[in-house]
């Protein structure tokens, strides 16, 4: 049985963010209310809790919210799993970078910047363009 939609305060509480954060994510198109009550309150899918966690994690890895919103707005592809994989890969890279010798820190910083640029470019490519 699926869980009933929840109000913004409950979503914020479950995701450990403020209601202002939920409002902001909604305004950027990162979240979409599932429905509205007769009193015009927004109701969200309880699964949006995990979506907020993913958004926060990607943002912490340096991916701008606007890029995440663009990826989620992709009309033909479910990018959730793709973004989760990117998040996992970036976490792995960060762990390696933190344990690397100090002499390598600068190089790894340059690589991280390049990876973020490539992710941004990849998220801009329309999903129907064949990659050769």
C-alpha cells in the first residue's frame, strides 16, 4: 500500500530541511506537489524525502541546483538513478582526494572542477541526440 501524500511541514521534517528549503526546491522545479487540498495546501509524495536527500547530496558535491533541476526536467529519461550514480561517484572521488598526498591535492581539485563541468555539459545534451 502506498503512503498518503504529506504536507510540506511533514516533508521538511522527514527530510531534515526547513519548509523554506522545500519551497525553494519547489520554485526551482526540483520538487512538484502531488496534489492540493481543498484548502489549497500543497501535498507531496513521501518519496520526495529521498529526492531531497539526493538533491542535498549532489549540491554538497558542487552540482548547482539549476543543473539538478534541468536533469530532473528531462522529458524522456528517468534521471534519478543517473544522478544517484553521479553522487556515488563524486563521493568516492572526494574520499580518494581527501586521503591523497598533499602534493596531489591541487591536481585532484582541477580534476574535480573538470568533472563538474562535464556533468553540466552532459545534463544539457537533449536525450534524443544519438551519441556516436
